[in-house]
C-alpha cells in the first residue's frame, strides 16, 4: 500500500482522508482508539496532521484493512512497535538529543494544555 505523501508541514483532515481513501469520520474515530494518532489542533480547532501522523494513520489502515487486525489487536501491535522504535532511538541518541526530544514533547504538551483550557 504505497502512498505518495506530499512534502508539507501540516495536512488537513480532508487531505489525509483522501490520501488514505477513508472518510474523515474514520480518522476521527481512530484518534479516539489509538493514542499514537493525535494531530495538533489549530486555534480554530481544525485538526492538523504532521507527516508522522499520516504515516501512523497509514499503518493503522494497513493493520486493520489489509492484515485483518481487530482494533484492540492493532492498538497492541502499534504500541509494541512504537515502544521498540523509541528504545532503539534512545540507545542511538546522545544525551543532548534525548534532552531536546524531551523538551519538544513538553512544549507539545504545554501547547495542548493552552489550546484546551478545559482539560485538567
């Protein structure tokens, strides 16, 4: 299932749905089921997918539609694959790179909290 992802910083949900050949409500549902798929939201509450999010959505689609996983099975497979990727990335990264990664994660969390003031 080779999909040519355009080289952009952000993709709107309609663009991602067209790339994956699924409806937008399917992507929104996947966001509720898979923690790995969490696009950022703009100030106008529009979903903005990064390249990593599009690749994750492609993997989810492959697991569900081609490989026949259930939602729960695909979730487990995705989490175990991501855990292995993170471990290999961290072992190859220098301490400065690990700190930069942590800083980026904290900034993203902070932005989510600022964008969603109702979340405690």
